[in-house]
C-alpha cells in the first residue's frame, strides 16, 4: 500500500514543498481549464505533468486515468459509490473510518 495523505498527518514537509507552494501563490494561482490565459494554461500544464508523473509511478498506461481530488475522503466516497452495484456485498471490520463507513451505509440504504 502507498499512503498519499501525508499532508494530513506529517510534519515537517519534504524539502521543496514550502518553496513550491510559495511559488504557486506568488506567480500563479489561476484555475486550470477555466479560460485560455497564460496562468490558466500554466496551471493546466502543472496538473497534466503531475498526472503523467503519477501514472508513470503507478504503472498506469493512460495518464488521463489519473484523477486528482480534494482529499482521500472524497476519493473513497467516489470509489465506493461508483463501484458498488445492487447485490454487491462488502465485508468490513466494524471500525472503518467515517470516510468508508458513511458511503457504505448510504449505499446499503439505496440498494436495500
């Protein structure tokens, strides 16, 4: 398993992270895909490059299959609600994090 939510629980940040954030805030900060100006194109390029790097890291052939979300909670909810179908069974330990438990409970109510 590769844990990618270090921002929620680790300190100090790896070298380069504070500088990258400061550079983003100082020199960009635009929304990607919102319009066609220089900063928006730069933001889109950064996201595309990051997706390509993640695809390579995980061995994913198509970088367009990499999706960035706000956090792990959002990712788990999307995955559980998107993958489970009526009649599916989920076995849990009973002490799952709320980000897993709540979507499962909601899905069970919908499917029952």
